């Protein structure tokens, strides 16, 4: 019940699809007023309403406060002149896990001395919270100053940061001028970390015979030798081909079938045919990340699909990043619309065993094993494993 309530709250849209007048005023309020300025402006409105009450004995006090606040804001507007020459360049943000804090890095350059400047990310989605950097002074003639601000995340997803700006407050500290970055950066929030402790289901039963050879070191690093290629930095010295080295006078290393893309095929089915399955999509994505990293650690992940779209892994250290990037970009489950199941139709017929992770049972002729996230009774078949969402709330799982 708690997981359903959490999903339901996250699925409710909190910002309109189009920014109207009210949203424009709200963004202007956040961008151009400092916290002190917002407090003074709010008290200014309160003083106006309180002083307008007929027969109120303290009306003159509120009227005086109203007058002083009005003078202060007018003075603040006049002394705030957008004369500073400042710009923001080379903005970047690191990828983080769900619930962690990302760091936005930017270089701020000036043409005149700025006594106080902060870096911040504004107009963020409701699931992100921005924290401005500390105040810094940048003198004229200095090289671009590296500044960092923080963005706290609460859920997985892909977010565009369109309003990264250097904020310069005016002399009274009530208003500020945001100097925005001419561009946007993408913040990728990966699923929360989950580690697969044991995976006996993969080799269980008759359907597991297709996966077993990939977990046997003798077959992985010996019997699938298919040729030689020039030695590259980082290759294992034990795989050097001495005969080719002696014949051609330069190092060659053995090439194995797994280096050409052979390996277990991982498939994530994001279809949500009913209302109940939509609340478990995030659990399925998190488990896919855990299984994918488990396969990558053993160098047996050959191909990765999200529905019928293949995600290029590129091999090496980029495989893990490409896997997590693709999972972060999956749209969250819609509250009102269901994504109906479609047959899995890859562009090329898979030649290796396929492991499918989904939210419902499905008989696919090309799939060898299925893992379903849900609350239906556990299956006794060796091709199907039902995982409860509660088992995925911790940091470790056994499949």
C-alpha cells in the first residue's frame, strides 16, 4: 500500500504543460527576488490590506510600514542597474542515483569586478530541489571562475536544466539579476542502487541450459576463441598470441566470441496493460539495472533492448553508462493512460538466449526466461520467476 501511495503522488502532475501568466509571474518572483526581498514584498502586501481596514486602531502603524517598504523597494529598483558584464559558459552536471545530490558546474566570466555572485539552477521540476552556491567575489581581469551549485533528486528520470544562471544581488539585497546560460544541460538520474547477490534462476531447469555456457569460465575464455587482432592497451597479457607475434613482429591478442557481441540478451518490457502494473514500472527498471550490471560484471551481456529498440552498449567502460542512461530516459508510467503490450520485434533475430523483465506474463517465442515484477502467485515453471516489489526495496536481492 505504501508503494502504491508513493507512486500515485509522484504520478500527479504538479506543473502545467504550458506556462501561462500565473506561472510567468511565479518564475519572475523566484528569479528576481531574493529570500529577503520576498519577505519584504509579502509584508508590503500585508501592510496594505491591514491598513485599509476601517476603524482599525493600528492602521497608522501599518500605513507607516507600508510607506517605508514602498520607499525601500523603489530605492532598490533604482539602484539596481543591469550594467555588469557577466556571462556563464561551459555548464555541466554529473549523473547521480535516485535520492542523491547532483553537482552543476559552470565557469563564470566577468568584465568588471563583481562583489557578490552566486550560481543556481532555477525553474526546476517539482522532483528536484536546487541549492545555490556560496557567495563569491570575482575581480576584473581574472580567468573564468569555476562555481558549483547542488541539485537534490528524489526520483529517476531525465531532466533538462534550462535555467542555470549567475545571480548578482543589488545593494540592498532585495532584488537580483540572473545572468542565464545560453543553453541547457541534461541531468540523468539513475535508478537506486540494487545489487544481485545470487542468480540461480538464470541456469535453472531446461531453459537455463542456454545460459549456463556463459557462466562457465572454461567456455568464456577458451573454447570460443575465433581469431586474432592487434593488441590494444588494456588487453590481458595472458591472451597474447605468441605465434602471430613472432610472425608479424608486433603484438597480437586472441579475440573471443564475446568481444563480437555474443552474450546474454537482456530485454525490458515497459508495457503497463492495467492500472496495477503501472505502479511497479519503477521496480522493474531498478531490477533491470541490477541484472544488467550483474551481467556486465561478468562480461556476458551481449545486447540490451527496451521493448523493440536496441540500446548500443559500445563495449568497454561505456556499456554500463549506456545501460543506465537508457534506463534513466524511460518516461514514468502515466496515471491516466496505459501502454498496451506489443509483440517483441527486434530488427535482427537474436541468436543468443534472451532474458525478459516485465510487468505481466507473456509467451514470446524468442524469449528463454521471464522475470515478472508483481504480486501474482509464484510460478513453479523454470522459465518464469515472479518477484515481489517489496523484495526490491532493499539494497540486495536474490533471484
